[in-house]
C-alpha cells in the first residue's frame, strides 16, 4: 500500500512538472521558431535583392548593346558603307565587316541580310565584282570569310530561313543588277548617257518607305521562315516545361513576397518594348554599277568591272526580334522596308557563348552564385542551367531550408523579352543573429530541462524525506514503546515482589540494558538535531590510536556481550600513531556501527564483531567494524548512509532501528575530516572510517 502511494505521489509530481514545463516550453518554442523564420526570410530577401540587382545589371548591359545594334542603318549590313556627304564619294568598309567578328553582343558569328527573293548577303564578303584586296583583305582572310559565310548559310538553311548553297541561283554581274534596277525605275537610257566617271549617282531621295502592299504581304515569300520564327508562341517552344517553370515562379513569388518585384520587372519590359518602335531613316547605300564600253580602257576591255554608286533611300526599320533555331543557335533579326520590298537583317549568335558571356560571367562574379543556381529559359524552355558554386553537401553557415524555392524570376528587355532568368535557391547563408538565436534556444532548452529535472529531484526528495520522517516517527515510537513497556513490566514485577532472588538480578540487568538503549536513541536524536541546526561544538584533539581503540572497547564491550557476541579488538597501527578526533563523537561512531552490526547479524552463524585499527601507506588511519552477517545488497551500499533510509519496510521489518544511526556516523566523521564507506566481505560487511594523518 505504501509503495503504491509512493508511485502515485511521484506520478502526480511528474504530471504537474510536465504541465509546467510545457507551459513554458511551448510559448518559448513558438517565439524562437518565429524569430528563426524571420531571420530565414531576411536571408532570403537579401539574396533576392542581390538576384534582382544582378538581373537588372545583365538586362542593362544587353539594352546598351542592343541600342547600338538598333541604331545601325540599312546600309551597315553591306560590305561597303558611305561616310559623310554622298557627293564626296567617301566609301569604306562597314564596321560589321571586321573579321574575326568583334561585337559588343556576345557570341555573334556574323551578320546577314536576306532580300525578298531569299538571297543571302553578308557584310563579311564584298558584292560580286568588288575586289576584296582593294580593301585590305588578304587571300587567306578571304578564305576564312568565305568559310564563315558558308557556315552562316548552312545554319540558316538548316532552319529553313534561307536557301542552301546548292539552291542559290547563279551570281549575277554588277552590270546586270544595275541595269535591272535602272530599268525598274524607268530611266535606264538616261542613266547610260549621263553617268559620269565620278562613280557617284546624284543623291535622289526616294519616296518614304511604306508598309508592303496587301498583294505583297499576302503572298508567301522566301522570308516566310522568319515570319514563322516571329510567330512562335511560348506554348510551342516550351511545352510542359514552361508550365512547370510558371508554377514554380508563381509559388515562389507568392510565398516569398516577390510578386511585386516580378510584376515590376514585367512592366519595365513592357515599357522598354513600347519605346522600341519602328523608325524611318534616310540611308546612303553604296552599290556596284556596271561601266559602259565607252569608258573602258584598252588594256582591260574584255574584263567587266564594277564601280560603286551611292544612292539614298528611305527605309522603314522594325525593332529586332529574337528566335531560337533548331540548331540551338540564337538569331536576332529585323524587317526593313525599302521601295516596297522587305529585307531581313540580323545576326546569328552562338547561344552557349552568348549565355556564358552575357549571363553566366556576371552571375559567377556575384554573390548570388553562392546561394542559388540559375535557369536561363526562352519562352519557358530551359536553355541553360547554371549550377551554383557552393558544395551542395558542405558549407558551414549555410541553410538548406528553402532549397528548391524560386528566389527571383525576371524577364529581360526586348528583343530578349522571351528570355527568362530564374534563380532557384540551393543554400542560403544564415542571417546575422541566427547563431545567437540558436545559442539562446539551446540555453533555454537546457535551462528548462535542467530546471524540470532539478525540480523533480527536489520534489521527489522532499516527498521521500517526508515519508522517511514519517517512518522515523513510527520507528522512534516503536523503539521507545517497546523498551518502555518492558521496563514498566519488569519494574511492576519487582515492585510487587513476584520475582525471586534468582530472577531479580536478571530483571535488573534487562531494565539497565533497555535504559542504555533508550539513552543511545535519545542521544542520537539530540545529536542529529544539533548537527541539523549547526549547534554542535567539536573538541578536536590529538590522541593515539591505542587510546582511541581502548575507548571504543570500553563503550561497546557490554553491549556486545549482552547480545551474545564475541568482541575482537586489534590495533595494527604503529606505536605512537595519532589522530585528531573529538572523543565523544568518535565513541558515538563506534557505538552506532557496533549497534548496526549486532542488529543485522543477529542470525549469523558466526557471532563475532571485529574492531581493527591500522595505518595505510599514505599515513591515514583506518578504523573498521566488521560483522559476519548476510552483508549489504550492492544496490544499497551507498544509500545506507542517507538520513532515515532503511532497507526494510517499517511495517514488515525484523530489525529494530530508526534509520539515523549510519547517517549520524557519516555526518560526525565528516565533521572531523574523516571519510566513511562500507564493503561486503565473505561473509559479512565491513564499515570503514578513514581519518586523515595527524600533521603534528
């Protein structure tokens, strides 16, 4: 019943403390989680701002480059261009004719022009009849240029934008081209009679270009491939991957508060697109013309030559558009309307080089590369996936809580409006304060756990102490009631004269022994009270071990003999060995140890108590009291010196005692600087009191 009550009390204590622990831990955990969440999103927002700035920088660089490309005139896409006044006849090579190709736009393989008939020309090669050597081009360079033009033609032909080389019509002479043009204008005869040797046609401004007539616009042309490229929709280009990217961006933006940033980016692109309107220009174009027979010299009358005539045209130029070819190249192209005919001008771009120089290099140089990878997509179709520079499995100070979330998504300005940059989180650096927050959380958890444990230990200890005090009261009552009852009974028998002379002495001895036992009990209780209140006064002095052993013998001899035990006292310490003790306290220690040995070895086969004194190698004096009883269970060797502790239940115990004797021994020994312990022997138990060596 008492054990069940003990378990119930401890369980109730655990429940109360657990409720208290949770009442503190849950709000603290919520606050720490919210603080950590704020720090996490602070780190996310910092990385997002860096990604936004990087995307803006990439876009700004491309816009500056495209501003230059948009400003190029119609004639810049020819090998020769006119500089200054047309009457000055100052003709030079176009900036687009430089080889190897050197452009501010990364990855350009070369520029091209496709006329309404699907004929491909490029500023890398002069028109037929114009000697490349006259403009500083060596035969070796000429061969390289021809090879590059063949590459451009092949790539465009593979995507059905121009005819393949085998399908090209035979090249026409400059004279035939010029004659055809003059005939179309209705003044071929006048031109033959009035053209001068200056090789300059007087600048005559044609009528401003207009949109193509309906008959032309509705007729399929050789440029239809460019129209299909311009009409390509995101669904056609991206398919399922486009939807996946859209969903990821929308989820990431909505969850991270970047919707406004994305919309702002889209709005800026729309504004930029509105600024890129068609423009009309007056272009000076240098064109080869034929020389009539009258103007030829005798030496080369069999060799047709071409001269350069400068003409002025009004052209309407559309903004550039971007397409991705099946060969994985990019093509920038624009429509130019001249004299009712459409020309397509543009550049073929190596996508890998373009992405590397225009996007990846700025990305690698930024802090974003250490936190997220970058997906470069065109109309929702991922073209490049640029991995982050961090190690995905290492990296102190990195948090992967948001790994896979979209950090930022931006669309570039036209003509790259269909190019999307999507930054996806790999690992974010921990925000400042995260380490401090972690230490606060760990400290708070440790304090709560330790406090819970200590409060439980304290509460359980107080409950055990209360039970032990109750047991002590029961034990003292038992210890007092039994001898007092016996003393009263024998006293009444002696008073009434019921005992003869033979029994009278036995009764006197019994009354005397019980009185001494009561005296020891009362002395232990009083001594415990003095120690508890710290009112005990100790008279420490140096005495020999032999003297101490004699005092112990005199104090316990009668007690041992009355119990029917033999007392063996041995002094093995060298003669003159001294210890510093309080003689009264030392005597009480021996009395309590012997009394404990007598009680627990009452049923032993060997009824003997041994008291031994010896000196250890370190000079300490060891006093032992041994019995030959059953010994002490190993689990209780440390507990038997606790106050009020008893191995037996108070209601079922077979030995007398209050549970304060051994606790008093330990406290008295500690007050004199000694140490007490116990160990089992075969058979019995041995209690040891070790006094430090006397310094005198």
